[in-house]
C-alpha cells in the first residue's frame, strides 16, 4: 500500500536523485516508464524513492504493486506514464520477481491483478520464440495459484507428444523461488496422476523414482 503524504515534489526529488545516482540493479523499468522532459524512469522505483523524501524511509517494493497501483498514483500527481513498446523474456522474469511478493501481500487474487497480465505477457514472449514456433506440438501453461497466490508460481513448456499436463510426463518449467530471489528453468517429471491412479507405493515405482529437477540457470 502506498502511504499517505507523498506529493509531486517528493517524486520530483526522487527523479533528480535518479539523474544523479542512476538506477540500482534489479530496479529498471520493464513494462512502463515514467516520462519527464523526454527522459524515462522506472515508475515503481521512483515512487518507492519518493517515499524516502516524504517520510524518511524508502518504500520496500514488496509493500506495494507496480502497474495500475503505481501508475494511477503517479498520474494523479500529474506525471506521464507510458507503456514500453517491447520487453524480453528476461525482463518479464525480472518483473515477476519484483512484483510477486507485493501481489501475495495484497490479498487481491484474480485476473484483474497486474501480475496476471505479466504472466500472460511472459507466455506470449515464450510462444514467440523461434525454437518454440519450430515445434507445433509445444504448448505453454502457467499458474499463480487457484483461489490464492501460489508460493511457487510457474510457467511450463509441454510437448503434447509427451504430455499435455504438468501432472504426468516430462517437461521444462520456469519455477520461481518462494522468496522471489531467483527463477530456475528446470526439467521436471509430473507424478500426480501416477500417484493418484496407482497409489503412493506403485506410483513411485512407476518407471523408477521421480527424478530431482535439473536446475538450468538462476536469474
């Protein structure tokens, strides 16, 4: 939640500080820009820094959301916020790591939340990869939870020749760490359906014990 007391002058001071000191690692804009005199700034970082000039303490990014919450507040103060024309998969992953803690803390779950559209944008960016387009059998699927925010959100690449669900078969999946400190691209085996159909003992014996996910990289 954005605290009361932040005024336009505090945001202006934050932008001046960014001009002088730059943007810290991990706080660059990915989907929106705050525009002042032709220069672009990361809206969420600028607002968090503005809180320091208003209250004495910088606002932690987990305490409020980017997107609509931040943008509506800044535009109410007379600032221009513009949509960035393109973003890479890396930028979307970074944005999810930045925004997901605030989504979990907000208590607001559903398609209207900004994080939902970010996952949709990430899925589209993944589908646009040449390596994915080259294989018509590949489908993407993602989840941030059912009814409540998941502790570990994910986006999976499913080859329908192998499986069409994460509950069985082998597939690649982006897994976001519970503390949002990183994201792994892993090779997983779904065991939910075998366990349900055969029971715990026979299900685990099916084609051997489930493999430990292979972590391919950490962002």
